[in-house]
C-alpha cells in the first residue's frame, strides 16, 4: 500500500484498497509499529512493505533492521516480545 504514510500518527488514503486496510487496523484497535522502509531495490524508491501489527505496544521492544537473507531486497526485522506468564501455586 504505497499510498499510506506509515510514519504518520494517523493514516489516511485516497486509494480504496489502502483505506480498507487502514479501517481494518483502526477498527481492530491495533497499531503498526514499523516506521522505516523495509524494501530497498536499486533504482527504486525504498518502501515499507513489512508491517508489525500489535494491540499492545509495550509487549514489543528493540525493533532492529538487519541485513536481508540471501538475495532478498527486504531487510530482516528482529523484535523482542515480552510475555507475562502467571503460575497458580494452589494447584
């Protein structure tokens, strides 16, 4: 969805397909947290094609952009996911 500016704080588009995705994200109460382009191809403008959608921004930390695998033109994204697990000691 090249018409969406994912670095903005609120998303809007004049493209119908892009607006459908934006509406789905807004209605699902999730956030897209990848702010920078993830695809780089020679003689083309970099684009953000790889998204991470989350309902809890605080559970995801340390987003890193790593080198692509093999001949891919997409960076590799690495992120830490923090999970909370409770144990019932009465059982």
